[in-house]
């Protein structure tokens, strides 16, 4: 049985298109669409439809879709929102199975629009219609001359390998304008708008298999099915670049009124995209750098050679390397000495960055660039060329072309910076086979993006092996479910322990005397923590006392806790206190997880203590993930050098922390009803001495 | 008595210029200079000089400077380095007092060049010649048509108010190219090269008084007289923008070989520039944003209104506001409701950011923009306009012009983003009276730069009042001087104390028994620290023991310290141990100072403890400074929220810390021979409970 064609196949490659909403009026937007199809060189047949009839571009405007005397592969609707249901029904009757609804005024505009959107979805389902939109500008297939946008595209926009999926039509057009001005080429664009039927994942799935698409760029204000997005991204080697906007509270207002996007926690989005090998960018400038950089060969390491005709630019590029974490490659003395013989004696002494001075000899430049690129110790090159348009113009263009060839030949990226008047840089962008950068720092940035892109490891989404007494956890969770509450502290500790997290010794004490006995048994100094199903943030209430050094101290602390709780949370059911020994030494971290509605369980590891709010030093991964990802989480923390043992300090037991992270990942994978889990603090001791969860907190999903 | 004219007056406004180093050869660079003077419309007289004679531009090339039959105000030398001394001598004989030496091959190229540079300086001094360079491209006075550069300037470069001081000619030309392509205008440029005579401060002094200069931009690879730079900057209201490159180890190699720049500690540079009200930028992109933003009215607060024709761009701008710390202004409901009536009913609901939808009515836009700008709660506006060049072109240009007028009328900045094809944006940049931004995030960035620029307070360089027992300090320092050593721990503590820093109670104990007595007197638990003139980093050696809880413990600790010191620093002169009580509670910070060779004493305050290396959370000010600056230092620390008392934590005694910072500032002001001073840790207790230096370390300048 043959696989049915992807629904977007016909959207991107229709033989007949009907544009519905066209009139003879000069400000009619529908006529812009059909004008664009004409000027863009669409290779199919176009029909115009509008209730007032008339003629346009030498063709009849049909009064209704049903009047079209032909099969219609794709209908593009730009009619008032209130008539969309009626026109869509008509399309169904005519047998049209692919519709783009560009009209705005649906869920993004309020409750009335949302109702209308539901109606449209129902009509489409009844009539077996797949649709893009509403509230979008539709599709572009540059290679087929198809554009359903109601704005004109830049005539400079070439055919190429970049495809674009966008939630906002305006931003999509901005990306195409940028692509055109940088001399880049487009394969396809799709504006998904309110994405009621076809969404970004459908589009991604299509473009992953589209032979004309080499790089996929996405602009999204909300991500719903993050898991599918991650899994699609993992299935392909094509670079995927995403601008996920709407990062915080401030933007949330406009996004929900604009395309009814739901906002996910931005740090989770960030981690999830990285984990799936997707490169995230946050402004078009970075997108430009990415798209240009990705036309270059891979950057397999961190070592850059900088060649410059201007010493000042060489200094600026070296600064940029330092800021971007790139290393200036060490060039062998012999090579530099040999190179020196080609330059004016004694004027400039060669090093990396290499200041070429004002000599401009194409052969010398080429030899230096080639020799440098061929060295094992060099992973990429920034070549900065300063020149005057008149006298140096042609030779400079040849130099740039030659540098591009060298880049291809050696398989290493060469980012060229053309330091000249802006009009010349614009010209170069259109005529050169490779990218040109306008600033030294842009060229360096491009190489660092390229390095980061090729450095990313995409861990397989596998549940890590390890201790997992699922029956014990199930029993505790069932009890909680039955009693309609979240696990208590000691239950949470038991759950963590069942999955292999070492937890501190604890005794539950229901009375003052029991507390004293427990403290003496576990050893002083002791810690007392109140236990109550109603109290989750114990210390805020005065429900925790530390460093209790005597029997008398235990009695006082017990009394004070009970008083504090009675005052702060009157009426709570207090089961007693948990008694623990007070630990000395070690460092406090946090390990936890929370269920993100779009991506699944996000596992978090980070610095603990009073500075956690200040430095927000956390690493996040979406579960499940293998051990390598847990280790990478710790390495990306800012406190990593401290854990490793900075300046003669004791190294921490990193392996024990990794095991704790993996235990949490297993736990939320096996018990997805745990929507929140905090091991806070988890204290890691010196290398080889393990770690201990000192406190644990879990919340379960409400029973449905 | 009249003030003599500034030496640069003649450099920038010569009536007669001699270009020395001109020949008939087509690749001669000297002829480019004289060609530029011609095409740039220089309003004076030009003479060419070259040993081979000949003719050029219909004029004779004189064989020697002495052959010129006229007074010469300014000579521009582009002759081989080896003949520069001879030509300069000739200039002196001819009575030329102002010379630009563009030739390279001096100190930047090695020891031979450095010798030649000294010779040139000596000849100039003997002949009363002021000179710019060597290794530079000289000057541009756009209003007089003067350019001594040996490269051609972009013909788009207009007359304007921006002046440029640059150490690298190449970077100077890049800035002018950028200015031209952005539609900005130039007043003057000076390339100071190796700055042997005229340096950046001389140029700054001149441009501060230059009526044609409104904004001063500097590119520097090294700053020598940082104090003069700061004091010049404080003397003017003209914005000064500096790109100080050569930030670290990586760049240091090339800079010293390029313009023999000395590199200063970058964090000190950063702090010093900010303290003087200078805006620092690190890439040309930021410079562009600054120059464009500074043509707008001041941004007096943090509240922005965002208006956009594309909802997607509105979301992106809101994200950018969040990232740049700008707040979306609250617009009153009544205003939004009124505005709503002008838009297509129910399509878009207004808020901030305001999504204007696809209606384009200039009157409505103008009314909305004006109404919003006039609100008290709005400090600035981002206006994003998406349009097609053909149909919307003229109306859009009128909109931009009107927005500029509104900005001027209301005295609030409006950053406009033109979202259209690149060629149209380039055109707008040349024709509009105000700046145009190519990206929503650029427009937001410009407003945030403007806010930061206007927010900066420039503290007066005054020595703060406070306790200062100078005689006591003098006595200790004299003893140290006599004995050829740095102050010991207890001496450093005494010095700090003499200037009002509270220090922990300490007893010097020469024997074990004395240590026991001291510990019992001060109270247990105790701390013991070894005292030896040879040992500065005591804990690294095992010379410190904390938390000693008994007499027996003191004896053991004393023995262990002596053993550790004997093993780790054999032969040291051990004066005994310092006994201190062990403190509970509080937070550890670092307060200190170090002498920066270029700027003077940098006072540092920061987070202490194990994370200091990881987070590098420090604030720096150049002494002297007033109390307001000390308070600002603490506020700019990342740990500030913790000091203030975050999440119910106890607030720290910030006033006591401020006093300690001011004491350090007074101390290094009064005793500049203290080249390094560390109060580390200084422990700050809860609000009202003061702070205590627990340890102190000082180094004195070597006796000359």
C-alpha cells in the first residue's frame, strides 16, 4: 500500500488556484494575491472569485466558487470573517479539499471570533477539507512561482534552500526581505496563523522530506505539541532554526490577543529545543548570521585564524573571539616566518591575528589563507579585507571568490568581512557564492554559532536504567490518591529513596518525647521539621529548626515549631515533626522536575541556597534522557567549577549527583502523575562520599 | 592675555597644505591624498612634494618642501619610514609647525621602529613642530572639505555633528562608512595612530570646544592618561562614546604589535568610563544604535509604548523590552477604548503593545501616536510600520516624518522601525530627518541605550569625609618602609581601623599560652591566623584554623599551624598567631582597592566566599568618589537583593558597608603608596549591626 501524500503536497504544488475575495476596486487585497501569482511566475492556472464579478488581468471574476468551470486544487480565501463559513461550505460542495483562510477576526480577536473559528473547523471536517489559517498570509513555493501573500515580495528574492514556517505573516515577510537583501534563496514559506488545522509540526514534517528544502527556519509565538516538535527535529539532519517569541509576562498579553498562542515557560522551551538539536535565535540579526554561517562547511573545533588588512579590525576580531569563547589558533613559527618573507620587510610582524598591512597581493593573500586553513590546529578563519571600491574592486571580488573556493576545498569555514562602503557590500551579497559579513564581530559571531551548532549532541530520549522500586512508589501514590492529598515529606523521601536517591536518616515523632528519643538516636546536633499535609513551604512558617544541640534544645524547638504553626497555619493537621541529624560540610543543590504542558516533564538541577534566586543557575532537560545528558546538565551550571573543585577546594561527588538526576528522570517517566518534585536541598559531599536529599516535596496531578 | 589657540586648530583648519610623498606613479598613495582634497572640495591651497618631481592635477610636484614658494600651515607626510626624520627636519627648516606623519614602521613594528620614533619626537621638539601620528591616516574636517586620508571617503557622507577620534585609521574609515550608509553626518575625524605627540585627550579637548561637534566617538586600543580622559569627559555635556578594544590576553598580542598600545584591566576601564559619563560600546552595531538614538530627545524613564502594524513584530518588540529591562507603559483604558473606535471593529483589541492591524489611516496613526506620547506614564515609543513600497510608499514616508515631528514636539524619543524591503530602508535613511531602525529589537535597543545614557549620574571626584587618623597610618607605613616590607595583618587592620573600618577584635599571641589566654579573653569559639611578613595567602598554607571550641583546641590548632607553616614556608619569620573570636551569622563580602596605572586607584566591592571566582560579582569605582557612588556600587551587585533582604531573609547593614567602602576610598586617596588593599572577608551583619573586617592585606609601592 502506498503512503498517502502529505496533505501539504497539494498546498505547495497546486495546478489550479482560486483566489476568493477579488474585486475590481483598487484597494482590494485579493487582487494583490492574484497579481503576485502573475508577477511571481506561477506555473499553474489561477481563477478569481468575488461576489461583484467583473474582470481582472484579462480574466473573468467568477461570482461564486461553484461557477469555476474546472477542478480547483487550492482555494485562497480573503473574504470578510463573517462570510468565511459560507464560502468554505461552498468550497466543500465544489470538491475543493485544500483551502487557505487568510482572513483575520477569529480566536485572536476574542470570544465571538473563537466561536466562528470552531464553526469553520467543523465545516472543514464535514467536507474533508484541510486548511491553513485563519489569520495568515498562506504559502510561498519559490521554485513554482507560487505566492498567496497579499503583500508583494522583494524581486531580489532568489530560489534557494531556505524554507520558513511562521505563525505571523508580518514576521514571515520580514524574514523573506532579509533573505533577499542578504542574497540568500528561498525554497518555501508557510504562514500557519491560528493553526487550527495545519500547524507548524505538519509543516515541519513536510519540509523535512522536501528535497528543495535544506534549512528550516521557524517563527513561533506558542508551541503546543512540543514533544512532536522534538521528535520531528530528532528525525532529520537538516538544520532547524527557531525564533520562539513571547518569552514572558510582558509579551503574553499581545500574543494571546494576536494568535491565541499559549505561552510556555521560556527556560523549558530553551532547554527542550537545544535538547532536540534545534538552534534557537531571538532576533533576526542572529537568524541572518545563522543562515549565512550554515552555508559554510562545519566548524569542528574552537580554533580560529584571523587575517586582516587592518590592524584595528584584527584587534576587534580578537576581542570578539574572546567574548564568543573562540580561541585564536596557534600558528607554527616556521609558517609565520615563511609568510613574513612575502610582506614588506619589518613593517608588520606576523602572528594570529595576522595583520597583513597595506600590501595587497592576491597571490600572497591566497597562499597565506590556504596555508593557514590546511593546518590541523585551525578549525576556521575570519578574513577581513579593507578596500576602496574603485582601484581594488575587481581584485577584491576575485579574492572573496577564491576564499570561498578555499573554504569548500579545505572543508573549513571562512567568514569574510568586507570593509568598504555599504553599497559595495550590498552588491557583493548578491554576486558572491558565499556569505559576506559587514562587521568583524559579525564574522566572528557566525563562526561561534557554527561551532555551537556542530557541537550540540542530541541525546536519545531513553529512560535511564537504575534502581526503581515501582511497586513501593505505586503503593504510596495510591494511598495519597485515596486520601486526596499530595505525599507528605517522609512519603516523598520514601518515593525518592525507592528510585535510588539517598535520603537523610529521619524519624517521624508525634510527641516531644518521641522527638527527643529520635534526636538522641540519630545523634546531635539535630534538625526538626513540621509534618502536615496542609503545609508545603515549612520554613516560611517557622516550621523548621536547625542546629539543635541538646535534649533541652529539642524540647524547646518542638514547642516553638508547634506554636509557630498554630499561629501561621491555624487548623492544620499536624502529624508531628520529622527529626534528622544536622549535617556538616558539603554543598547544597536543587534537583527537581515539573510537568510542562507542552513538552512533558522538565528535570531541573541547579545551585541551591540563598543565591539561587539571584543567579538562577539551573540546567534543564526534558525526560527521559540518558546519563550523558545528566552529566552535561551539571557541566553547564555556572557553579560547575566549584563542584569540580576550584582553587584547591574539595571536589564534590558529581557521580552521586548524576545518579540523583537520573533517578528523578526515571521517576517522572514511570509516574507522570507527579507534576512537581523538589529535592531541595540535596547536599553533595566530597568526591566519593555521595549526596543526600535533606528535604523532598511532591505534587500530584489533580484527579480528573 | 589671550589664550593661545589649541594646537589642533591649525591642523583642522589649514589654509595651505603640503602633501609630501607624491609621485606620478599610478599606485602612489600620496596622490590619493591630494586627489581626495580636490574631490572633497577643500577650501584651501594644496602643494604636492616628491623627490622625482613631475606634475599632477595640473600642478608642479615640488622636489622638496623648501621649494614651495608659500607659507605651509600643514604638511602631510607619506614617505618611506627611513626618510621621515630627514623630511621632518626639512619641514622644521621651512617653518612648518604642524605635521601629520601617516607613514607606518615605527614603534608598532619593533625595536628599530621605536628608535626611529624617538628620533622623530626629538626632531619635532627641537623644531617646535606639533605632529599627529605616525602610523595614521590624519584628519578629516567635513565642513572644510579637508581629508588627509589615503583612502577615498564614501560620497554619501554628509556634513553633520558627529566627530571621530580613532587610534586605527582602518576602524576610523569603517565608522565613516557606517555613518554614511545610515544617513548620519560628520563634523571631524582624527586618526591619532601611535599618538607620540598629539593624543586622544588633546583631540578630545579640542572637539569639546568645537562648535561643529555635537557627539564625540572614540576608538582606542589603549588608554594611557585615563585621569585626564575622565576629567575632560566630566567637563562637557556633549555625549562621548568610546570603543575601547583590546580587552584581554588574546587581543594584547596584536595591539602591542599594531599601535604599541598598553592594555589596562578591562573591568577598570569599564568602570572608569561609566563613572565619567562616557558610554562604552564594543561593536559598531552598538555605535550605530547610539548615534541614531542620541539624535532623539532624552529618554527620561523606563516606560515604553509599542505601536505596530504587525502583531508578530509587536510580540518581538515586547520580548526585546523585557530583555532590555524596559517596561511596557500602562495605557489608560479610556484612551484605548477611544482609540478602538478608529479601528475596524472587533478585529484587534488594543493594549500595549498596540497592534494596529492592517488598517493604514495616517490620521488615526498620528492621533494614536500623539495621544500616547503626551501621556505622563509614557517615556518613549517604538513605532513599527510594515508596508509595501509601491502602494504605501509616499504615505509611509509622510508617517515617518510626522512621527519625527511628534517626537520633537513632545520631547520624547520615538524609535521607528521600517519593515519593508532593504532598498527602501536604505533610501529612508538618507531622506528622513530622524533615524530609522531595521529590526524591532534594534528600535527597542536604541531606547534602552538612550535610557541608560540619560540615567547615568557622574559623581564629582571628591574625597569623602569621615574618620581619618592620618598620623596613625603614616606611622605604620613609615615603619614598614623602614623595614622594607608590607604591613602585617594586624598593621593592615590597624590602618583600616584608623580610617573608620570596624575590624574584628584581635590579640597577637607569640606563644601557645598567650594564644590560650587571648582566646579565653575574647571568648570561644576562636580563630587562629599565622602572622608572618613572608606569608600573605595564609589559608592556602594551612595558616588559619576556624571554630576552635576549647582551650585544648587552641593548643592543638596552634601546634598544627606552626607545623603547617614550617612545612609550607620553611624559614619564614613567624611573629606568632592572631587570635580572633569566631563570628556567627552575617554575609561575607570583599572590599578592596588596587592602583591601576592608567586611571588611578580602583576601589572594588563584591560578593565574597567560594562563589566569587564563579560569578565575578564586583562593582568598581575610581577614587575619589562621594557617598552616592559607594551606595550605587552596592546596588549594582547581583547579590544586592540578598543584601536588601530577599524572600523574607534578613537585610544586611548596607550603611556600614558604604562607610567601609568610603574609608577605603579615603585611605588610598591620602596614601597613594598603598597599591593593593584587601578587606577579605568583610562580614556584614543584619541591618543596624554593622560590619567587621575579618582580615586585611596591603601592599605598598616599591620604593623608587
